[in-house]
C-alpha cells in the first residue's frame, strides 16, 4: 500500500452553481473535462477550490459520482472527504470508495483545536473502514491545526495513509519530510507560490487550481522538473508566479471563476457568503492573464 502514489499536476475543479445557488452538475462535468483533456495527471474534487465545506452530504456525493462518471478511468481521482466528525468523515470516505475514486484526502477539521492523539485516532478510524489510500492534508490556514512532522510520522504508521499534502508555506518543512520519510511516503505541494521550491525539495506532485486557467504552464513546469532542466523550470515558474499569488490571495473559488469568465468560459456562480471579485480585482486578474498569454 505504501507504494501507491499520485504524481504530477493534481488539478482542483471548481464546484459551479446556478443562479439559484444549486450545484450545476452538467457544467461541473464540462469544467472537469477541460482539466482532463488539457493534460492534468489527476483530479481532486471537493477541495478548497470546490468549496467542499459549503456543500451538503447529497451534493458532495453527487460531485464525487459525477467525477467518476466523467473521468472514466483516464486519470486518478483524489476526493476530499473531510468533515468535523469522524463518523461523517468515515461516511464520505466509504461513499467515495464505493463510487470508484482512487484515493481520498482528509484534513483534520475542527471547531476546537484537536490534540495529536485525537487526530491520529481520527485518521486511524477512517483508514480502518476503507482500503484505498489516504492523503493527510496539512493546512493550518484553513484547519487551524498545524500537524507537526512528528505527528505526521505517527499518522503515516497507519497502513493506508501513504501521502501528505503540505500547505504550510514552509519549504524547510518539505525538505524535512523528504529527508525523514524518503520513499516510504510521498508528499505534495499545496502552496501555489512554492511550486518550484517544492519540486526542488522532492515533492511528488502539485495540488493546484491553476490548471483551470493555465494548464499548459503548470504541466510544462512539472515536465521541466522531471527532465532536470532547472533553467527552463525557473523560467516557466516566474511566468506564472503572479497568477499563483493572486488566486491564493483573492480566494481560489472566487479567483478561478473570475479567470474562467475572463477567458470566455462559463464557470457558473458562487454560493454565498462568497461574492465575485470586484471590478478592480477582475481588471488586475485580466492584466495578469493577458501578460501570461503575451509572453
């Protein structure tokens, strides 16, 4: 099980809504197809970009099932299944496995800060109920919990926890993970502005929403890294860094939807409390995208 790994550009689709704030499954499939045909190596529904916390149980299951139907085995699927309670996380993990996803991603969501023991038991309980691999997602900015390397080491002792998504923005943490775990576990970059540094630290892949807007650049960067062409990788990274920073600063769902609109692609609507980018923000995003396309 420890050898089960994802590699490359793992693209996050947005969850589009109609004018009544209902999930638009038909449009979702169209947007998902764009990510597949543009060359993404895997897709990851129900992440931050897919506004997973804003969806009810039925909507989450519908998105997962629609993903499996649309992908048709062409690329691996990493589905987000996180929830505040262990019981609901198990429920969604089992549903995702039954639907046919390849792996699930879990972030320790909490209202009160969880202890290390509580987090380990949470992952262990979910892992005991499914047989597919689990990616442990560390993102203190959204979860309010920073899983230390020592805690991650304990979590990785659980047989089917095989991957770590690291989103602290600390590249030294990534170097430590590579040094500490070597080939026994794969780690993935979840901090867009650190894409190049993360690959240099040994990341197996990059979990990102950017392929919704600039798939060719994202994939070209990964290919350059694989070919050990640092000069080309650096050039490609600098070309996209302003966009990577922008989408993180403005919020992934809002920024990606606005970017799709600028590119003439229907990205659907947002679900409140999320609001569209302001005119000024959209203008700034348009300038960034125009600069990328002109270079």
